[in-house]
C-alpha cells in the first residue's frame, strides 16, 4: 500500500466516459424544466455507453429538451472524462481545494473530485 490507498489506478478513454458517484447518486435534475430525471433512464444510458459517449448531447426524458449531460443537476458530483485517476479506500475523505489545485496544475488541466460509494 502506498499513498494512503489500498488500491489506485489511472485510465485513459477514447471518448468521454461517465465518472459517477455510484450509490451516492439519488437524484438527477433537469437544467431546463427543473424536473427529476428517472434514475433508471440514467442507468440504462450509462450501460449503453460503457465505451464512452460520442457526444454529451441527449434528449432528457422529463421534458424532451436537448441538453448536455454535463449540465444535469446531479445531487452528488458526477463528471465525464477521457482520463481518470481512482483511489480505492483512501485515508482522506476528500482532497482540499489546495490539493485539487495542485493536481490540476501538475496535469495542466482542470480536475474534479468524484466521491463514489460502490
């Protein structure tokens, strides 16, 4: 074990892949009608795009509006990425803003922390 994790890995994706919060996610809101989006719709969408999303644009089921997946209102942060670093069972509950800024600076790209419960 190194870095305070029981396991860690990094992965690259050919197309944007979903990085979700697992069982932490209990609600998704629509940015257009502010209605609730069915979690079964979300689960099926993610299942259908295990190899990534060619585009983030979808028609949401609540009001049939076209929107980008990254504008949905997730009650726990979710994201879409072509590169992911994961740490399983970290000793820290979350990275501080300063730590996230240091990672972003090292990578030369903005980062987002997604905490998942699997």
